[in-house]
């Protein structure tokens, strides 16, 4: 199958392209520049074609989907900067790629949403993800929507960030609700779900949660990381008011002055006070997904001696 992938040079996208190639699919990716290092990596390692363009600019998608049989749409952001707002990237960008798919006669559309996405969501991130889902559902394509929980892996921006803090600081700050739970899922399992759904007719016009096997608070996630890294650190729950002020200041400095995404923003704080859990069984059973434990999963890339990880096993 010839598959077009947006967001292919990102954390999830790179694993997606690798698995698509391994499954025998031919891949065309959307990248702002054919000469970008990660676009060149996709060409050299996985034989991908590159179409230069941007989901925010509809004109750049002309001809992008010619001969394509399925679209995997991964583009998303967790922090805003400049014109890259949640509304533009999640909603407007999805509208553009759907229009290109319809114009090219592409019928199959696999969409990356997020766990917690719903009509009455509190965060703008989830609100715009819901609006994008609605566009997909109304587009007249054969869709599958996946809603992953916290995705972790070698290039993630969550576990690796806490790994750096644990290595360098005697104190680990805990931001968010103390009882909010997550179901972290390995990036390889997320990619496997998307790739396997391409050839699974029962997944058409369905929405699936993608979640790991454990429901963990942020404190429990840090405990697992401390065990893997064999470190002892003091965990410090940051008061909500202080966290809110920090996020507002960081947004001002990073987004408005440095023109870069802020590593912490107020919308993220809203999400960190909510449960981010779901039901993984429908996707697991239909697509044959197998998950390592969170501890075994992070041990594979945080440098802990894997021989001591009794539960370690790769996903299949």
C-alpha cells in the first residue's frame, strides 16, 4: 500500500515510517524541506519519497497525494508559538489534509488524536483535537482515530526530561494533580497500531484508546524512573499557584520573546490535573498489541542494566 504520512519527521512519525517500511508499504512523507536532516534520514533509511509542504498551507499540498492509497495524519503540537496555534495546527491543518485527500480520491485516513479528547474538554489542546476528530468523522473517508495516552520512547519529551532532572538535581518537581493518573504507552506500540489498522477492515470508522497496561500517577512514574536509574531523589510537589505563575512566565519568555515553544504552559497544567486513562482492550485485541511494563520499556533507553529488568520484553 502507498501511504502518505504527515508529521513523519517527529518523535512518533520516525517510528511510524520505520514500521511502515518493515511491513512492506511504500511511504511518501510531508516535510517542509527535502534537505532537512530527518527528511534525508527517511529517504536513506526507509526509501521514503518526500513532498515539500506544510499542512498549514493548503497550496503546498497540491499533488502531494497523487497515487496515494492511505493517509496517516500525525501532525500535532503540545505548545504554541507564533502562528503555530492549537487551532491552526490541529484543526485547520487537519481540514487541509482532508481536503487534499478528498481531491485525490484517497479513501483511507488514519488520524492521531489524544486521550482525553472530548466535546466538553477543559484544555484548548483537547478542544482542538476534538474539532479535528469531528472534521475526520464528517469527511466521508474510511477513518480510524487513535487516542494515545502519554507516549514514551527514546526521543520523547517527557521521560527524557525527567531523566535529565533526576541525573542533575537532588530534587524532582512534581507538577499537576497528585491523584491524576496516566497510562504511558511505548512509541513502538503506537506505531504498530497505526500500521496494522491499514489492513484491518474492522478498524474502519472506529475510535480507539491507545494505553499502556498500568495506571500511574506522576509520582509513581518518577518512582519507576528512579528505580531504573538507581537514584534516590527528593520529590517536591509544586503548589498549583506557583506552577501556574511559572507556566505564565515561561510562556512570556519562550513564546513571545524567544519565539520558541515553552517547555511548560498553562494548558498543560490543566491536562496534568486530569486523569489520562482509557480502555486499551479493543485496540489490543483487534490489532494484537503487546505492551512491556513501563519500567521495562524505559529501561531500554535510559541506560539501566537490562539484565536486571525481569519483565523486559519487546512489543510484537
